[in-house]
C-alpha cells in the first residue's frame, strides 16, 4: 500500500515542474503540455484504481480452508458436479469484470459444461461502488422472470451504465416485462438477499472482490474449501480444481 501511494506522489512530483514552468516558457508547445497532463492524469487514475480495489485492512486473510454457503444462490452447471466454486463479486468491480470476460469462459468450457464444476455467484457489493448493490438486486429481479444469467452478463458488459434508469433499459434489452421488473427493483425485496451475500462472504474471509472459495461439492448448503483472492490467472483455478477432481 505504501509503495503504491509513493508511486502516486512521484507521478505528481514529476508532473509539477512542467505545470509550474508552462506560464513562463512561452516556447513550450501547448499541445505537448496537454499531452503531458493527460498522461499524468491517466497514470494517477490507474494507481488510484489499484488502491481502491485492494482488500480492506483489518481482520487478516484466512490461512486454511474456509466455509461458504451456496444457499439460495444462482448456479451454473450440474448440482452434483464433484467440485464447487463460489464467487463473491461486485458488478462495478473492474477485476470482477476481468474474471467474467477472461477466466469464467475458460472454466465454463472445460469444467462447468463438462459436468466437473458447479459455479455459484454470490453478491458482495463494495461500499466504494454505489451502484453495485442495486445492480445485484436487478439481477435477482431478472431471475424472477427466468433471466438471471442474461442480466448478469449485461451488467458486467455495461459497468458504466448501472443507474436505475439504465438498469430498466437493460431489463428490456434481455426481454423482461418492464413493468414487472420496475416494480421488483423499486420494492427492494432482494436487498436482504444481497446482505446475506455480504455477510456470508465476510464470514468466509472475503475482504475485496472478486473472492472465491473452491471446494468439494456436498449434499448440504455449505462448501469448505480453498480461498482465492482476486482475479488470478486461469492456471491458478485449473490447478486447484484439478487437484480436487483427483481426490477420491
């Protein structure tokens, strides 16, 4: 954290001389000044985004197996698949979108669609993402009309368009009855469901998104398994899943 903050300070420090000299240096090209400013702004935004997505401090990360619930959660794949992966996610989180766009399709092709893996999605909207909670509710409202995963996909594909009016547009795009969806979203009846995701994730040691638990599938609602922090490379997921598939 300190190194990242130092990087942000250094970026600003490097940029300051150019800004300070610009009024006096009449020969400096204004286009170059603007280009420098845009570069610094882009670098600082990237640093701040990295800071914002780091796990919150306090509590520490579990070092051993953790337990997570799959009760009343949307799932992909066979219910009796030998291994279960639970994702705790946030629709405004760029790293969650990265997992959705790059890792999940690979897992779906090689494990979920082949009956080896059950994928479970749990809501974990972070406070820093003010539109994520209502987006999570919107997905469950779509689920009432049998379109949960269609809405889930559209939300991740449109992370910068998650205001309530935009959620209503997405609902109609995926073929939902608009009035029914609007009534569901305004009622807030899925808010408690989102809260359960937050509570269950915190109990499993999730501090930032995305967070995962991979374990052997059981006949009950609780899965005990290995925690994964962040959108790790696909090989990390493959290694853990393959190890569990090899277990008797």
